[in-house]
């Protein structure tokens, strides 16, 4: 067969993701879709064909959980889902604590689950040996899916709608790009003119994207699996599965019935990575291209553990290994999928690194995104535009995925830092920070001090006001020095390295038009003004939250967080298309240093003769000041609620400015302050919202309490939706809560870390107008108040100052009280400290 000469969209890949995508595109009205796969149908040889096909719905990520729940709903509608229930076993108390944390996530996302004892497991899976099992996490809604059947039904529905032409056994040989945009897909059966291409071919995705000059940062990695049978206990039952699935979490493996066989899969072996170009062709593959030869030595320790867990079943007479593979799956450097339009090539979309449990949900979400510019489920953690250049390199992908593979069933603390591929982006003052004993956390590749050992002397100064945490889990990746630095900043001054900011300029004759159409706030301000503003998508959900400095009539500088900075830059770039304006990345050209505290003016005043009085340098303004021979762009804003400035200098001058500030600050008691203060304690006390925590595409400005009295008349993305939201009652209200009592049943005070469910005072569930259960978006110390604060979206009826509620942490209830039901900060509610 030959392929059509043109198409509205070409989808490359006929696994569960590609099939789900064409189905949902057709439902949304797309026509002239062509789907290509180099393999035969219904099983073209990708990861979908060998997946174990079970789904555990609870994840600590709301985004992944929502995609999973949506997928399960779709699988059930297709009639291809069998509910079996599932256990996650604990052999250690450390794992039991993690299962208690999983209960928090289950309650937050509204998923039925329970912590049970070994007897509960033995009752439902009688051939499990539970002598070493101390407990388990039981999820009744766990089940298995026929992913090949699901994909076939979805693909056929698009064909029946007259929307889809399918081209199996067709290989993509090239993708043409003209002026940065896709124009054509070349295949061994002809060329297809099109301006939209979706790469949904799993482990081959990097290879296909490279044809267009783009990158999809993932690597094929081995997941070992064997099938043992026939097993008498299984053979006597009807159907594919009748016993619950067992995840033996502490041995990093699972056991899943498949008819008369038991599948055993492992995440305990060494990371075995492959290059997409190494994957054998269909004619050279013994089984399928993604079913690599089994390496028994890697699996032997896992098999021994599995035999100890299920000796009667796996060791039954006549049972033998009937199938064993090194199956390929896709791993990414941060563990999240890679979704959305490539920031490198317009019209090239990615739907890659997706597991069976998320496939249909991703298909629907990406189809919505392609159609209307947003998806019902927020996908910003999975956005392909999130990657900085170094994160797209093969070496970074290889190192991070090698580290991440064995964490699949691992206990990963919410504050845990990556150990691999570090020291890639060092600020100019890094050597001095090392000398001061900085504890570095990574942000977008930057090594960023979270606190300084040098400041341990402050612990004696502030005593119990530093709010020490006795429990190891609560204090892991944390230090009371953070709170000591906070108090020193509030009393005197703090100097903060902000080099991890993403900085880009929008310049050109139509720069104002470009910025105006992108941001919510009024950007047509006088040069020298600083604008703090949300950025919305078309439905009025948050796309970003950042500051813009107008440096000239045709010159704007955007400053945003490093984690999502590349996606923000891509969003602004998209809004400049067709205008006489350009976006220029300056992230590595400038260093940013924050100086805040009641003595900040004294410190800066010792270094400059410029007028930095309140009258001469008002809040929300920026201008150049001279510090010795340095020309410094100073911006008077604050993310910690104190008098002070962000100071920008060329990178080569950053170390000099850092040293000058510390020399001048010594006599005023200024201390270096880490991001633990800037990102958590300082902003929590002030109730400042953060993108990726309180703000995402499923939240509105009104719900977040960030609406202003008027809306600018200039058009901007999301304006119509935002105006409508302002006329409606919010379905949820962002509130600040204080923990009233930290005492646990053991007597050890516990401190929430974020993600915990917020409940009624008696422990009953709450539900907002979206049908969601409230959960903690940010948790942290408020040392100036002597309280532990939480932020959460509450049902409007519960969003009342003084309202008594509860938060569930590690399966214990702790009383909390609403201290703010709007943007009014718990500390310095009149903002007097900023505006002095």
C-alpha cells in the first residue's frame, strides 16, 4: 500500500498511546489522520505487546494518578479491565512508614485503600509465605487490562468515524522541517505532507524526533520478567486472573497471575540501558524488537526471593520458566512522561515514556492539548518543554535513568536529591558557598545552597525558636539551620543566591504587544516598573507565575523559576510569532543575588551612592545602580516579605558582588541564606503562592485569591475565561492553615511535608466543588510565628478563618486551624516590612 499524500496529522506509533491518541483526536473532530507503525497489527512489537498490563492506581503524584484513573475509566468503558485487587507488601518498618504515606496519597486522591496485616494477604493469596511480612497496602481497585485489545478498539473507532488511515508495516525514513516547522513525513511507502506530527512510538521516540532535529529525552531500559507455570493453584481457577497482584516492595519485584502461570517482574537488577538505534529490527528480533534476550544472571537473585515468597506456587511440581525476557520500556531523566509540542520544532508533538496504566489518559489529554491548547488534566510536570539543554543530552539521560531505575519501587523522600550528573551548572560564587558549608540542592542543573553549615552558630542564638524536628523522616533533607537563617534574615538581613532563575528578554518594536498578549497583568507601564503576573492558558488555568521588568519602550525582561523556566520561555516565544519581537535566553549571562531584611538598605547603602531610600527607590521598581565599578540592575521586590532587592549582574561579576555584599553586611549581621528560606519558610509566612504547588492549569486566579480589582482591556490568552471566573463563585479556596498540635501517638512530634489530605475535624472526608479532596500543597515552618503552616484548597464552606479541621499524616490525625482564607499573609498582614 501507499500512504496518503497529505494529512492533517500523522501519528507515529500504534501502541496503547498512539491508538488512544487517534481515538481521542477523532472524537474531538479531527479528520485526515494517518497512523504509521513499522510493525504489523495488532501487535507491532513495541512495549505494549509484552507489558504485564496491571494497574496500581495510587501514586504520590497527582498528575500521574489522575492520568491513571482516567485510563482505568476508559479501559472499563471498553470492557477490557479485570479488577483483581492488589497488595504492596512491607518487610521492614521503614517500608510500613512509606505505606502509611501511601495511605495519605490514597485519601488525598479519593482512592479506596487500607493498611492490613499478613493474615489479610494470606486469606486472599494463600500461597504467599508471610513470615517476613509485617503489613501491606491493600487497594481493591487494582486490576489488569488487555492493552492490545483496548488499542485495537480505539484505533477501529477512529477508522469507523472516517477519521483515520492506518499504515502498518511502514517505516518512517525522515521528517522535513522548514523554517522551524514540520512540513512532511517521509516513509518507505511514500511521503505525507502535514504540519502536525505526533511521536508516540515509545523506545524509538528519540530516533524519530532526531529526524526532525529535535530531542525526546528518554532511553530504552530493560525490565526483566519471567513467566512460571503451570501452577496448580492457578490452573484450577477460571480466567486470566483470580488472585490479587502482589508487589513485594522491599525486594523490588512483583508477582502477577496470568492464567495458569505466575509472572515475576524485577526492578532490582542492575540498570541495563540501550540506545534506540541498538533495538533489533523486526526480522532480526527473536520474539519482538522490544523483547531482548534474557540475562539469567541478572535475574537469579530475584528468582530466589520470589521462590521464598511463593514456594508452593513457584516451586510446584511441573512448574517451569516458560517465558523470560529483558523487556524494554522507556525511562526519562526525571521519571515523568514526555508530552506536548517540541520547543525545538513547531508541529512536532511528543507522547512518549508512558506506561500502560497512563496510556488512554495521556491519549485524551494530549488530544485535548493539540485541539484547544489545554488539557483537562494538568500536564506541566510532563511537558517536553521543561528540559534545559543539558538535560536533553544522552549522557544526562543515561546517568539519571541509571540512578532512577532501582527507585521504581524504592522509598523516595519528597525532598530527596539526585546524586548523579551533578555540578553541571555552578554559580560564580560557588567556591565561596562550598567554603561556607553550603548544603546543595539541585534546581534545573544549578547547584543551589539550601542552607549553610556556617550558620550552625545561629542555632544557639535562637534556641527552640528554630523548631527542631525529632523524627528522622521529617528531618531528612532538612535542617533547623534553615529556620535559624530565616530568623536572622527577619531580624537583620539575608543574602540569597538566585542564580537558578531562568531569565529571558522580549525585545523588538512589538515587544509590548507580545508581552501584553501573554500575561494577565498590565504590562504597558513606564520603563523601570516591575510587574508580578500570572500567565494563563485558554481556559483560564495557570500556565506560569513570574515577574516582568520593563527596561525600555521595546525591552522587557522576564524572570521565572528554573524548574519550569524553559517551558515559560517556549510559551512566550509562541506568543511572539507573527510579531516584530524576539525572545532571547539570558539565563547563563546573568547572576541574581537577593538581599532582604530590615537592614538590607543599610547593607546596600554602604556600597552605592545611588538614592535607595523608600522615596527614591519605591517598591515594584527597578533601575541600574553602581556598586563600586559594577553596573547592577536592582529590582525592589520580595518573595520573603522583607525590604530588599533582587540584584542582577553579568555572570563574570557575580562572585565580586557576592563578596561585596557579605563584606558590607558583616557589620549589620547579614548572613547567607539558603533556598529553604526563600522557597518555603519565607513565602509560607507571607502566603505567597508557587507554580507547581499551589498554582497549576487546574486552578484559577479567583480560587488562588490572586484577582485584582480590574482586568486590563488588552487581549491576553485566557482573558475571556478569566472574566467568566470572576463572575462565578469559586469551587475551591486557597487557604493557609496552622497545625495546632504535633504530638503523635508515640509522643514524638511530627511535621507534615506536603501532599497530606485535609479532613474534617473528626477525620471525615471533604470535597470541593470540583469533586476533589483537599490536600496540602506546601508545608513548612513559620519560625517568626512559631508555627508549622500548610497551604491547601478547601471547599468554600470550610474556608473560614478560625475553622478547625484535621490533617492526616502517616495515618494519624493532627488538628489544624484556618489562619487565612485569602491572600492575607499570616506574618505582617499589612505588608509594612516590604514597603518601608
